[in-house]
C-alpha cells in the first residue's frame, strides 16, 4: 500500500512538472509573439513621443511579466523596446503596445476605452478578446497557441497591421 502511495505521489509530481514546463513554454511563445507583433504593425506618426523607443506596457499580473521584462533594450524597427508595468487604465498614455493580463478582466472595457484614445495596439490572452474590441487576442487551437486579429478596431485607431500578420492569424476580423 505504501509503495502504491509513493508511485501515485511520483506520478503527480512528474505530471505537475510537465504541466509547469508546458505553461512556461506557453508564456515564452506568447512573449516572442508579442515582441514580433510590433515588427508587423505601423502606428500613426503621433503615437511616438519623439524619442527613439517603443513602449510595451503590461497591465495586471501575469506569468508573462518576467519574460516580457527581458525584452527591455531589444530593437524593433530601429526603436529600443522599453517595458513598463501599469496599474490603472488611466496610465496607458505613452504605450504603443499594451498587454492586458487576465487579472484585469474586470477593467477590460476601461483599458480598451483609454487605449482607443492613444492609438495603442492592444494584446491579451483573455478569452474572446478580439471579439470584445481588443486588437490581438491569443487563443489555443489544436494544442497550439494562435492569435485572432480584430482589424476593424486597429483601423479605427490608425494602426496598420501587415497582411503577413493577418495571414498568420487564425481568424481575422
């Protein structure tokens, strides 16, 4: 009986470790995608504060924070990536890309409303994000990370998304 309990415990430890590893990989893939989205997007000229940086903002708590912080200093379209954590929808000014974590579900409409005033590319892994007025929403399809694009919302903000990125999206709107 003790041996059986030991085997069960080991089984759950290995399964948990495998799931944790899979989740870590998921976040690395999402972070890489977020970094690369900016390579396929054109913002209105007035979206940048005159300096040579592109600001990626993160709203809420997410395992992605630590990974996205490693983007600091990388270069996208000749602009240096600056990563900033924000704690309120009213702090989105100065962001070019905003990742809205699942922890911010209750304030999603406020984040989207504020982002619309500042021509910000919005990205999230919240369920039905693109359908809810966000621009790029992560989804899972056939055990792979995919993304959906709400092109209408992007166009209203003067944000042009490359046809290459649109073609890669699972469902473009």
